[in-house]
């Protein structure tokens, strides 16, 4: 017992002295380099859409997206998307790196059994030596916080990786939603183009009859043919775009699109609520990318402490205790116990500026991390401001565009009636057909832009990540 006490006493003393001084600068969060509030768009009117009663970051995506088919697609993406899977594996890798670095703060105790036999010259007998014991090799006595700061930096890197995984999930949900909305819009454009083609083919049939009976000129017939071919060109484009939308959805959900998806809404019937902006300071809490940038800053701050500690002696402890004997049977006999304790202190005297350069490099890394953190805040501020401007204006744009489409529909009906009665030229009818088709396309595109803007606003305000959503995604795996 006394011998064991002799071994453990220096070890306990070493652990109690470790980490006595921390040379890292005191961390202070930089001030947000943005205005105190988001800009407003002058002259806008209330959209009339319902406004969410809580912050977007607190709204689970299952509640924000009411479309059952879209919910199923998002769930599949969270379970199978490869980019998200890489982010999750990055967390595991960062966690392991932190655990490795953290383990360096404690002594590694090894058990060893050795034995050797050696011959000697002449007729002398063989010599034998056997040892059994425990050892601690080169444990650093962290008096100046070098190992602790390296551990703190690894922890911050791990936390930054977790936040990056949340950002990936938020972006993935928004991308699936926007691609799905684009698919719905292209479905409507495809249906509109098919209807327009049918109408123009009927007009072409009538134009050909009128031309064959000498009522109209070849010019009118050629114009009708041109409109039909233009519609067929647009139809081919719409079919191709719809197929590409499905291909992108397949990539995002990480598997072929199932045939048994629940029925979904149309683009025209899809509604997403308006979202409260909150304050720019809320972004520091709700945006995982900003939190990740701050963790990178914390890691860079800890690196300075580790670099500064290199100016001071690095003290390592090596010790062992056990039994030794020339015979295996004598290993555990009384008097065979022995121990050794070998501290070592090393202080480089001449390193040609290496330590100074290490500190300067760490400080530059911290300054870079500060700039990146501030940039992430400014980027978030701009993204939210842009999306809020869209929320304030897209509803009015859609209303006006739908009014244009309604007016063009009336114009086309009147032009068709006048042409059939011989009171208007065919050129007037063709122009009305062309204008109506363009106005209807633009109304669909305006509705798509409005809905996608709401998805983007939900994303840039930190929506799409919540503990409940994370639990569901984990369970699905």
C-alpha cells in the first residue's frame, strides 16, 4: 500500500496542477454589424394572408407545409438525402476528434508484461528478466492551458459541425419545397399550354377553311400556322421542364419517387402564411449558420491560448510501478516491487521565431473568424430583408397579374366574336390569343414566385429545424 501511495501521489498532484493558467483571450461576442431593424418597403399594402403567430424558428416544417404529399417528400429527403447524410457523418467525425483531444488532458495508464532471456559468452548460464506493472508515459502537465485550449477548440469545432448539419437540413427542406412548387407550376403551365394548343389548332382549322374558300389570304393562314407551332414549342419545353423537376426531386429525396404518395394540392390552392420578421438580433439565435460561425470564432480564440502556451515550459511526466524478477514464479513475491518517476521540462531557447509566428498565425485566424462571423450576420440580414420585401410585394403583383389575365381573356373572347362576325381582322384575334397566353403564364409564374419567397423567408429566418422535427427524422432512419 505504501509503495502504491508513492506512485499515485505525484500523479494526483499533477492532475490537480493541470490547467492552472489559461492564456486564451477572454471571449466576447462581436457586435452585430447591421442595423437595428429590417428595412420596410414603402407604399405596400397588407397582403391579406394569415400571419403566423410565432417565430418561424419555432414552427416545425410539418406545420408550415400543410400539403400531405410535400410532407411525405420532405420526410423521405430527411431520411435518404446523401448531402444530409454526409453532414451527420461529419458530426460523428468531429465528435471523435474532440474525444481524442479531450483524452489528452488525462494520463493514459498502460499495463505491460515483458520478459526476455539472453545468452552470455562462454559457459555462463542464460539470464532471464520478467516484469509486470502499470505505466504512464509522457503525460503533459498542463500548467499553462495548452492542452485545455486545444480541447476547447476541438469542442467548438464539433459544435460548429452540429450547427452546419442543422443548416443543411434547413436548406434541404426549402429546396424540396421549392422544387415541388416548381413542379406544380410546371404542371399548370403544361395544362395551360395543352389547352392553348387545342384552341390554336381549332383556329388553324377554321383559317384553313376560310383560305380554301377564298375568304382570307395566305398571310392569315401562315400566321395561324405560326401560332400553332409556337404553342407546340412551348409544350415541348413544359414537358421537358416537368421531367427535370421530377429528376431533381428524385435526387433530393435520395430514392425513386414512390407511387403511393398521398394526394397533393395544386399551385393555385397552395397557401403559405406570412411570417413575422422579428429583430436582426434574433438571427443570432435562430440561424444555425451564424451559430456555426461563432463556434468557429470560439475555436480560433482558444487556438491563441494554445499558441501562447508554447512560450512556457512543457512539463511531461513518465512513471511506472510493478514487479520484476528473474523467474516467473518470483514476480509477486515480497520485495519484488519497484517504481520509477521521471518528470521532464522542456523550454525551447532558440526556435528562430517559430513560436512568435504560431501566435501571430493564431491571431490572424481569430481575425479571419471574426470577419466570417460578421459576414454571416450581414448575409443573413440581406437574405431576410430581400425575402421580407418579397412578402410585402408579391401578393400585390399576383393580384395585378391575375387582373391582367382576366382582362386579356375578355379581350380574346371579344376579338374572337368580332372576327367571326367579320368586324375585326385576324391579326387582332392572333394578337389577343398571344397576349392571353403570355398573361396566363405570367400569372402562374407570379404565384410561384410568391410561394417560393415564403419558403425562402421561412428558411432565412431559421425555420425548418426544431427538436421535434429532428426526432422524427432520426426515427425515420
